C-alpha cells in the first residue's frame, strides 16, 4: 500500500507512454446541408454612445440583456442600465474590439468550425436543427450561453494569453479561454445535456457522473474528430501524457479508496470538480481526473462493442451496466 501511494504521488513526472489520440472516425460531411445563421454584435456594442442606444439594443436583444449581462443580478433597471453604460463606453471596450478583430478577423474561422461541428451532429442525428450563433464582446462579463436554439459567444473571453485583458479566474481555469476553445466548449455542453446524454437521475454515484462526463467527451470528440484530447479536457500535453502513461495507477487509487460507488459530495468535488490538482491521487495529478477516467471507460466500452453507434451510446442511461460491459482494466503503459 505504501509503495503504491508513493508511485501515485510522483506519477505525473513521467509523461511518456501512449500518445494522446489525435483523430477519431471522421465521416464525410462536406456535402451535408447545414444552414447556420450567424450574427456579429462586437461593433454594435462598441458603437453604443448613449443610454438611448443601450436601451434600444437591450430591448432588441433580451437574451443578451438577461443572460450575457445578467440583468437579474441588479436591484432595478436604473442601476443595471447605468452600470452597463459605464462598462460598455469604457475605453477598454475599444481595446477588446481591436484585439477581437486581430484574433478572430471577420469571424469566418469560428463560423466554419461551428458549421463543421454541426454537420457532424447532423450526420449522427439527421433531425438536428443547428442553433443560431451570435458573437459579442461583454467586457469580460459572460463567456458562453448555449441552448438548443441559440449559442452566444463572448469573444473577449477567448482572446488567449496575449490579450491585454483576460478573465479574472484561476490560472488552471484560464486554459479554457484560448481562441480554439470556443467550439469544443459548446460541443461539450451539448454532450453533457440531456438532449443527447441520457442518464439515470436516481444513480448519484461518482461512477454515474464519471460515465456521464465520459460520454460528453466522447460526443464532443466525434463532433470535432481531430481536436486533441488535451484541448477537449483542458489539460496540458504533459498532463494528459502523464495520465495516459499512469492510467493503471490512477485506476488503482480509485479502487483502493472505494470512490466509484460513493455518493459523497466531497468525493465528487475531489475527483470530478474543477481543481488545479487531484491531490487524492497525486500532487501533480490534474484536476477532474475522474472525468478523464470516465472518458477512458467509455472509449473502452465502444472499442469492445463495435456494433454500438454514437447515438446508441448516448442513450445508455445505465452507467453501472456500461462500466461492467466495458471490461475496463487499464494496464501499465
């Protein structure tokens, strides 16, 4: 027991082993008819120069008002409008607009990535109707709003490490705010949503959450077939390399600590929650390692069941049955 603990504590220092998966099956979708409505509001925001302009915009775009600028968090309309006007006429907005155009240009790159992702969804789900996509700058207020019918992207959140202004959050969370993270993040949100990902709400175990997350990563990967695993899960290449190399040791810790069938909220926080490291596994083990293990379980299930397609996988609500049938037994890499 003592030897295992020592090895797990230092495991991530070795990042050799199997390389991260670069591409999965990519169906031919170039001829898939995907009609996506895009609207850009960065210039509209930056051109507001009176409260009358602001009120007109917020009236026309109530979702921006309520979701991106969070009207409900203000005591009344007057306070809200005054605060929004102060923020959106601040000189920093011009900087955000300039840098947004520098990073994203005319937005065609993001639009094309959304179209490709939606085309892949339509391949697997022929009845899928793509949502509208709107982009905006919010003064670093809100990053994403995602529903079945509408996606709003706060582009100023995703300007990358060279941006003059960056979101106020922890460094380990900043990884999800690079330009290439926008569409993967939206696909992960779709992948975890009950629209696609069926779960048993009565099963409150850590394992059930692991499998649900694993299905969401598997879904997102197949909507963006050549996006590196490290981008989808926001790990550094070294972290995902270490996880791959030490998968058997990580799994041994889950088994040893009897985590899988726990319903304890602290266990879920420790093994599944956003944290810089999962200290229960090792001082260098990345956070959310339970989500990563869930992804490996789902991959193993699909490897062992070639007759199951992605929609059928996503319909599987019985996490314990999926885990059992996966025959997941990671070996030393």
